[in-house]
């Protein structure tokens, strides 16, 4: 072997060693960001998993579409938001986001329902304009823990009031509270989580 070839091989040793050690990380990064490799991996979720899932009471839900529309908490995937008494501007923004998230799931959207849990004395939490704008929005009104004993299960930390946390929750068709999304979660992340779950789930 000539001296020139020997020197050339020596020059290639260092880049080859670097490539050997960095290739797995680069491949993993590419798979996670530019392919569907992580679609079946629940650990890649944007929400917080609730483990074990917490069973909720089945609820009869009221629809803004009219009194003739019958719905229950169990039976579909439910995106749930909790408020106190009246739906203010912040609440309306969240309801709009939930509606758009459901629509963005495309073919999976019929399997998802939008649920607003309302604590308070007011029997009309949505204004007439909101009722018209959020057609199909489902509501459950209650006054206290006696009327809705499942409320405490929405508290991720003992003693907290979940109504004040502004989280978005996901309940499966069997009525299990299984995931929560902090208020700051980007809609795109929630959409990815929903599509991933619905792609592999055969319930609801």
C-alpha cells in the first residue's frame, strides 16, 4: 500500500468513527420528525396520560342543536372543557378551538363529541348567539359534587379545583378519563394525538 493511500485511509478514520456514533441519533431524529414512525407510540403524545384511566359516570348531555337531540358521555370519544357558570370570551375561544380540532381530524370527526361541563346556578351558560354559533355543542349542567360525583377525578393534583385549571380533557367511549391537555397546548398537537388514538382504536 502506498504512503498516499495510507494517509488517505487515516484521514477517513475520524469521520467514520463520528458517523458511527452519531448516525443512530440522526436516524431517530429523522424518523420522529419526518415520518409516521412515532404515530403508534403513545409516549410521543402532546397531552398528559392519566394512568390508570379513571372511569366516569355516564351523563345525559344537552345539545345546543335542540331538546330532541339525545346524547350521552359514553359511546364516543369526548373532548371536555370545564367552566364556572357562564361561557365568557375565554370559554368561547376554547369552544371554537375544540370545534376546529374535531373538524381537523377529518374522517375521524364523527367519532368525537364536544362536551362542556358547567358548574353553577345559571341554567343558560351559553348566550343565544353562542348557541347558534356552536351548534352541536353538548352540555352538562350541575351545581355541586353531589350532582356530579365524577368531578374530583378531573383533579390531577389532590385538592385542586379542575374547573379553574382550564385544561382540555379526553374521555374514551367507555367513559374513561384518559388524557388531559394543558391550556397552552397547541391545537396541532391535540389533533396529532387524536388521529393517532383513533387510527389504532376500534372502539367508539
